[in-house]
């Protein structure tokens, strides 16, 4: 297991953050959602501590812990006062490596997760996001929502959870990131005594297998909403293409971050086609997905889509102005800096970039890579991706109104 230490003497707390290179993109089709389900089970008792004991232990010293699952990773983080650093390592290692996955707790959490799934299906923003992935990726595990599907949540067994944990939570797929007053090298012996695994091999990583993009697809979902929730998506550089990924990060900020961004100024302010607009760029391993997310009046949906496609595709053929590029780079650099002002921010940034790129030093290099981005490198990163033919359009529209894409679009009744 990789250990990353970010020593900040004098900081008032220390955070321990375990990252596992497994998420919904590593799942078998019939087990969609098992990574997220397993995350829930890590807090439900271990071989030596019953359900609730770890919570009482952590909260008893003023600590806080939580977890998150994504398509490419799962992570578990715990923040405590520095004097309780050893307790944090003990609790975190016990929870992540030695959960009993108790059958009764599995059934209790199944009900919790199904309710979470139902709430997500009632949220138009979440429906838009998950259906955008399903529409854009023609095949492969990135199509599946992290939470899974109702039928898979209902059918996942305790035995499947245990097998997935034994196979995926292996040292070669894990990293521990510490931030705050973490101390000297003696902590490495402590970590080595707590984080132990049975003998075995680390599994190969299946995430790149069978992932394809479906350019030109259109999907409309009728729901109980007043506005149209709109996404237009394009393929984008993979996380393994570091320079192009960072250039695409700059493109994201140039196009859709803040009120001075190109999309906000052109489509929101000048053309008055949307009520909200922004961009989102998750850079996955086989390929990324670049989304423009907006809301608008039903009568303006078609025009809004056309305007978004016009502005995004122009970036692939026309160099951005120097001032526009400089603003985006400053904003991106500042957000990266601000995100590392806390221990949890530091461990999140370092852990994410390490798990995704495989290079522990990438997080520290990130701002230098941003500084080197030019107008030409932005164009190179998005060329071949940001075309009208590659665009995928998804809309959540009010029930009783026509689907905004008209003839030829797939429509999903909700």
C-alpha cells in the first residue's frame, strides 16, 4: 500500500484518508452498485467491534469520518485532533480491512440504499447526470450509475460483497494519505502493523475494456419539472493523457466556470437562452466526459442546445483570447490552492490524483502543468473530441410538453 504524508506541523487536526482504486467502473454487469453497497458496510462492525462501536470511539475524541464512492475509486477519511492520530489509524484500518459484513446489517443497509436510489430518481439533476452517462457511453461499465440499479441493489448478496472486498481491497490498489501534524518516519511502522492483508494477488484492472462513445445520441425524459434540465456531452481526454487532461481542465474553466466564462456571457447574458449554465469534466481512465449542464424554458431548449454546441465546438477550431485563457488558468490554479487549505482538502486532492494517475507527485506538479497550458494546447486537447457529430444531448423536460429533440430522439417515460 502506498503511503503519502503531507506534514503540516501546528495544524489543529490530522486526517487519514484511505483510497481504493475500485468503483462502479470495476463492477460486473450483474453487480452494479456493489462498490457503493460495500462502502456502506465498512461502518457496520468488525471482527472485534460491533455495529456502532467505531462511531462511538471516533466521536468520543471529537473526530469525524465519512466515505465516498465514484466510478473509479472509493475512499474513507477520518479527521481527529493530533493527539488521537493512532486511534484514527486503528479505527480506519479496522473498518476498511476487517469489516464482518454482517448479514443482518446487509439487509438494513439494503433498505437504506434503496431509499437513496428512490430519492435520486426523484431528483431531476441526478436523473440528467446519470442518463447522460448512459446515453454517451454506448458500452462498458461507465454507463452504470454508481449507486447501481434497483434490481442489482435488491439482488446483491452478502457473499458477493465479501468476495468483492477480498478481491478489490488489496494493497496494490490502495493508498493511505495523511495530512496535518503527522510526525516522522516512526508512523510508518505503526501503519505497517495495522494495515495487513492475507496472502494473495492483486486483480487486474478491467475499467478500460469495452468502453465506447455514442456520438449523436439524443435522449429525453419526461418528469414533474417546470424547466428543461439539459446536458450536452462530448468525449474528452483520459486521465492517463496528463497534459491533455490539464489542458481540458483549463477548457472547462474557460467555457463554464463563473459568470465571466464564455458560456455564461454568451448564452446566459447576451442571448438569454438559459437560466443556469456550467461545465463538468470527469477525466476517467479510458476516456473523459465533458458536460455542459443548463436549465432553460421549454420553448428555448432547442436554441440553447444549438448555442452550446456552437460555442463548445468553436474552441476546437479557434484559439481563445489571451485574456480569456489567463482568467481560466488563474481561476483553476486558485481553486486547486484553496482546495488544499484543509487537511481533508489536502488528502482528497492528493489521493484523487494519485489513484487516478498512479503518480504520487502529480498533485504537487498540477499547478506547474496548468501554467504551461497555451491556447494551442487547449485546441489540441479538444480537437477531434468537441465536434457537432460527437455531441450527446439529454433533456429532462416537463410532463405534458413535447420532447425538445422531436423526431428521432429516444424518449424515456418516468
